[in-house]
C-alpha cells in the first residue's frame, strides 16, 4: 500500500499495535534518514502484520501509534479500545518506521534542547519535520542527500530571510491528496519558478500518495501463543529488541487484571522522580520483578517468560512496587541519585530486603536503635559495593540469586551484612580492601561515577539526607592551566614550568583534593584558599580541629599552588588509613575471599547484565 493509505488506517485505528510491542525509541536523526530514503525512492523495508478477527479482539490489549511525541511527557502510546464487532490489523514488525512516518507527516517531535534541564517542559519545544526546497543536505557522514530537519516555529520565523532556505512542512504533502492540490504547493511557498523545488515536492507527493512502497506480510492465525512466537522470532535478533522488551511484551499479553505496560512505566517514572532523581530503566524494574517474585531463574531468557511466572509477577506486583519505591527512597537517603549511582542494579537486593522483612516507609525515619543500626549496615554495604569495581558487572544474575538466598535465609530480623559479604567473596566479588583497591580509589576523580560513594563512606559526619556537594579542598580555579601560566616572578618570568603545571593540574581533581560540604557552605567557600576559609568559617580552635579531623585533613592546609603538592601527598597518606578502616569487610567475608567458587557456566551464558 502507499504511505498515505497506511497513515489513514493508523488515523482511523484500523492499523494498531498489539500490547506486546515496545514503545517508540527512534531518535530524530533516524526519522530524517527514513524520509531521506523515501525521497530517494529507496525501499524502507517490509512489514509484518496480524489480522485480528472480532472474536480475538477482546482477548488482547491494543495501543495506537504515536503522532505527537515528547521526550518530556508524551512517551507512552495511547490505549485504544477496539469494538469487539470489528477486525483490525496489528503491526508485529515495523512499528518504529510506521510511527516515524506518522510523526513526520502528521505530527510533531519534541526533544530536549542541548544542555537544557531534563525536568522542565520548556526544554522540549515542539518541532515539525521540514524539507529545504532550495538546497541539498550539508556535507554529512550519514550520506543524506535531502536537507531535512525538525524545527520549531521560532526557528522557521528566524529563517524567513535566509535566501538559501525555504522550509517546506512535510505534513502539507499528506494533506494534498490530489494532484491539483500538490501543484498549488510551490506557488503557496513562493518557489513556483524554482525547478528544483517543484521537483522535490513532486517526488515527495509521488512517494507518499502514488507509489505502493510499503509491503505487508499478514498473519491470520488467531492463536495468541503462535503470534507471540512469531513476534519473538522477528524481534529477538540483534539489538532490535531487548529481552526486557520481550518480557514486557509477554507480561502485557498474559496479565489478566493489570496492564503490565502501564504498571511498569508508572513505576519507572515514580522511581526516577524519587529524591533528586534517578535513571532507572525498564530493565532494572523487570529484573527486580523476577527477583522479588522469587522466580527461580532471574535471567532475561525466553524460557523464563512462562504463563506461570507471569501470573506470579502479576499477583505480587503491588507488593513489589511498594518495596521498590521504599528501596529507591533509601538509596536517596544514602545520598545517591542518577548522577552518583554507579550501578542501578544495587536497587534490587535492597528492594528484596525490604520485601522480605515487610518494611514500611516508617523504617526510613525510625529512631529505634535497632532500625538506625540496620540502616547504617545497609548503607555501608550499598556504598562499598558501588566502590569496588566489577561487583555489579558480569555474573549479575548469579550474584542476585546468591544475595536473594542469603536475605531469604538470614535477613528476617536484620540486614545480614556478614553473610552477604561472605557470599559475595565466594563469587569472587569480595569487598575486601586490597592495595590495588586503595590505589584505584585514590585515583578516582571529581564527578566520577564512584567518587560520591567513596566520599560518603569515608566521612561519618556526612548526613546523606542533606544536600552535599563534591568540593575541591584547594580551589580548582587556582589550578587552572591559564591561571598558572599567568603567575610571574618579580622579573616577569613564568613561575611554573609546563611540566609543573601538568603535575598540578593532573592531581587537582583527584580524591586527595576532594571533600563533601553542605551545599550552602560549598557555595560560600567558592575559590577561597582553604587555610583562609577554615579560619573564617570556624572561629574556635576546637571547631577547626574537629572539621580537620572529620575530613581527614593534614595539619597544614595549602594557601597557594606552591603548597598544593605537599598537601596532596600528606592527605593521600592520611586517606590510606581511612580507607582501610572504613571499607573493611565484616566477619568471615575476608576469609572467604581466597576461596572463589567456580563459575556457573550454564547460569552465566546469556545472562542479561544491566551494569558494566
């Protein structure tokens, strides 16, 4: 059929999406490449559909295609209620291309402006797809011939006086269904005398309204299991569809009382708005579901997506959701957020512990000594597990099963810290402090994924429920290359050689020059030298001494760049002892670290690791 015919079917909800389909994920650049292919007459691939008869319609959930996409608040496909007395066509393969055609020819794409706030609506201006009728695409690596772009209304207005551009809205071609309507478009946009522009409009019209370029293969079998098998076969190759997408699809198809897609998406959104915000994915939530539902194998494997497992997941979903929300709030209390949580998977065992004990939100703020100590143990383990490389990487599914078993066996009355560390050590994921780990930690840099966890673990005075900033003890601005090159002696000669500048700048952002300060204090400190700031901020000698001890600072703080290297080395040595003290393992865990169990090859092959 033609593109225009397909879009009319979409508009009338006669061509729809079965609930097993994932959501729209194409980027604007992919949409532009698709339309460039359309204009060049290239094939855009075949499509697989399912003819759903009236007697089957009521047994399934369906969604409409996206028309107006927004990365801010319009990412989810609309639910479509189909009358049970009519048949429909459901797309099993080709959703991304069909949605892109629908957005380009009928709708809008609102993506975030570069470096704009992610949680502000104004960061996502509405954009429509346009074609420049006066020239071809600028030189590009993608091999694009036609100059296509998603533009805002303001950008179109700003380009009105640009003699090299005449932006034509692609949507106008869909509205011009008849040839005479197409012929009026060059005049409407003032390019009637531009042969190239007239040719572009004519080509686009031909490809949308005349050429039957979309080839559909139709499945008519009404057996949902067979259709699901076809869907898996078509979509599970390569990276087209992740296993978590398949799990979502099957859960959606098999859940009886809940809409799995809506339930998972709502939970992901809720988790990611906790505290200062996280970046948990659908993968993490679905993996959590398998773990908390006590499904034996928690891997993203098709053989685990049984009707029985999906029924368990649905039955326990409300409790699972509650536990995950409390777990995310605990991670927020530990000072973590999207930018400081180095491995999202740590959420899963925390949620399982909450689930196993039946903890409520009151646990987070309880003043009972037992609860305070329990939270401290949990916090210590979470942060230390984020510090050691590789804990949440390969072998994730095996680790999660081991942790689940320990918590199920020993975590009824409190967080089983020693037993957990012992189990981790047996899997070759010991939290033991080694010389190599110490060197690795001391080489962490400002803003790094693990740096916050290290600083929050090392310094007891840090209340992670408050907003703390990573701060340079000696101001970063005073160790800037340009600033150092500008320092001169009395004769006008540069005070610091290039080699010395490289050494100063190379150590400036490393852990020995970092601390955590409450946000307001850090802002007030600005670029004041630390020896001056500490006297101004702490009037009494006892207060100053307490601050220095709490932050493991040497007795002599630097005043200028001349003092920095000596300060850096002195604090580095102090931090070695602090690391050994605060990151030590508990009980029998250290003893077990030398006895690494052989890998479970069957379990490791095909595992869906979430974190690198």
